[in-house]
C-alpha cells in the first residue's frame, strides 16, 4: 500500500499510558509524490503547446483567406480594366495662357494620356493630363500649363469685376475693372496668382462708369449713332440723332 501502521505504549501520558497508533509513509510512497508533480507539469505544458499550435493554425488560415480575397479582387480589376471605355479621337479647346483659347488633339483609346502644353501657354514646357471618362469623352484631369485659370470674379463692395487670364504661381498682373452691363471700365486692380487662384492685392475699382465712346444702333434709316458718354453713375441723358423721325427726342443710358 506504500504505508505502514505503527503502534506502542506511552508511559508519560497523563492517563498512565495510552496505546498509540500512527501511519508512516514508506520509501516507495515518498518516491511516487515527485512523479505525480512531474506528470501534472507535463500535462499543463502539452495543453499550452496545443493551444499555441491552434492559434498559429487559425492565423495561417486567416492570412490565406485574405490572400485569396485579394487575388480575386485583382483578377476582377484586371477583367474590368480589359473592358475599359475607349474614347474617340477629339480636339480639346481651352485657355492655357492669357485669355486666348488653344487647341489640343487627343488620340483614340482608353485610360489616360499626357500631351505637351500648346504654344502660348503660361508654361510652355508643362503637360496636360486627360482621362477617358466612362461617358466616352476626354476630360482634363491635371495640367502644369498654368497655375491659375483665367477667371471672371467680382471685386468686393465695388460692383466691378476683373478678368485675369491664365497665369503661373507668383505672377502679378494689373487688370482693368469692368462693370457688367455698364460702359467701359472704371479703375484697375493689382492681382497675384497664389495657391492656384487669383487674389486681389489692391484696386482702384469704382462703381462709377468711366468716360467712353458708345455706339447705339437705332435701326432703319437712322442706323448707328455715336455718343461720347462722360464718367458718372446713375443715368446719362442722350438726344436722338438728327436723322431720326423725332430729332428733338431724348433717351438715356443707365450707368
């Protein structure tokens, strides 16, 4: 059994002696205890090892699945690119420098195409990048022919507008202030190309119309008549031409 029973008589006991019974482990039982501890440690180690192995297997499966999804996506993209829209050859007209329009010839095909900037561009050594849109037409995506596009913008609190042409970053130009629907111009504005847009540095724009010659077509036998309109704001009264049916009549311009 691995243990032995001990018995004896104790003469020093208070009751005059008692019969003692005890159990003492034999050497064989003492040898079994370390073996049980080692076996438990081995079992725990095996459990940890199996858990780690399962975690590694799960990670490998996840990576493989992710790779398969990526491969399928790449194949789908390839098939899609093989069916890309093709654009017909065309001429693109735009303002690449100043205010004059220039023309670029685009080839037939899909995808993107880069063309050198046309003569007269703000940056003659730049490139214009076009992309074939799903609609089947070429669209300008990016260009280094200019930094600031030709524009028509209002000058705050003046009623005037400025019309700078296409330009490069850092360029400063002086342009006339114009009044929509008015006569001539009134003042000038100093503008700078910065951050791909034109900014007004200073101006002397006015809501007053500048003095200017005006030609009015009365039609019929009267035809065109010339007037010298003075600078002002509001209303300018004009006499009818002498050849008109009512030469003494009057009309006017809103300034």
